C-alpha cells in the first residue's frame, strides 16, 4: 500500500500543476483590445499575468516561438515578463501576441518596444 501511495501522489501533483497552468486567468486579456498593426523594431517586452510555474513559462515559450516573426523568446518567470526578438519585416501584431499568450494559459497585460 505504501509503495502505491508514493506513485500516486507525484502524479496527482503533476495533474494539479498542469490544470493550474492551463486554466485561463480571470479577465482574460484584461478586456483590452490590442492593435492589429505589426510591432515596430526587432525586440519587444511583454508584461503577462498568470505565470505561476515553469510549465506555464514553457507553454508561453512554445506558443510564441510558433508565431511567424518571433525569432527568440526569453521568459522571466519571477518578473512576469517575456522578452522577444523579432524578425525584421515579419513582426507580429500585439493582437497576434495576445492570442498566443492566451493559448499558453496566461494573460497579456502590456506590450513595450525595446
């Protein structure tokens, strides 16, 4: 009995963490309408809400890296920031970024050029 409990508890913890990361944040996208105009420049910083664990950061990283025009992603879990390198001529719009951030399970609060 003791062995099976030790196998079940880590599995339950993983399920709980995955569910917490995948749950949309309350007030998704904060009711904001982000511009559909492409970003200017080759770098941006995204302020996000809901980065609660390393899995959340990985989800956001994978979502953004799959977006055309995003060449590099660095997620700062502690600060709730996502640093992007953008391909010249292919910059995504803040709206596109917001959609990908939402698909990653967190909420985009603001987009700043770098």
